[in-house]
């Protein structure tokens, strides 16, 4: 077996983002009911402890350096707004989902905007103090990877 990370089998099976929500009911209603994340499980314990686990499709961890974070904010919003952590959800119709989430209580930070990486991205401030992006891919991945600035970190 080699020490090259590319040759190693994956050891992580799931990425789970755990968020503390002061208004648990509002956060569940927003993410489960308005955004449409299916409920996988829910648990409760003593002293009113509650948690719900919502399915969010495929998970990725996007790591950006400060310059990239600033550039993304500039492209999507026109100014620096995102905290260190931003949660992004790929959807089929960014415009319709943005409208639905605003109606469910999110604050629109920036409307759906076409990005240089060929997605339609909207920014919102959501319950539980989360700054989120909803994005719709406008081109297949194989087409986007041929655009200027795309590639892999290993190629850089």
C-alpha cells in the first residue's frame, strides 16, 4: 500500500454538519419543510434535548483560502459578507428555492447570480444563524472543468 492519498481507499463515510439552533422548531421547519431536506432520524433526551438528522444528498467539504473566499463573496454578493463557515445546497431551481426560503423566513443577501464557474447562486441568512448559498449548476461538471481557472489542486 502506498502513502499517496489518491491511492488510499476513503475512510470517511459521511460528512455531518451539526448546528446548534436557539429556535429549534423554526430551524427544523425551515430546513426540513421549506428547503425540503428529508428527515432521516430524530432523537430526544432529558431536559428537553432534541436533535433531527436531515438528509442533504451528497456531502463535500470545500476548503478555500482567504483570497478565494473574498472572490466568491465579490462574485455572488458584491461585497464581503460570509462568515468563516457558509453552508451550500445544490438545488434544481435556484430562483424558485430562493423565493420559497425567503417566504419561509430567510433574509435574501443576494439574488440568484450567474457565476464564472457556471452556476446560479443565491445567498441567504437562514435560521440557526447560518449563512447559506443555494446553487444550481448550469453546465455539467465535465464542461465546467474545461473553463479557465478550473482543474485540481494537485495540478496547481
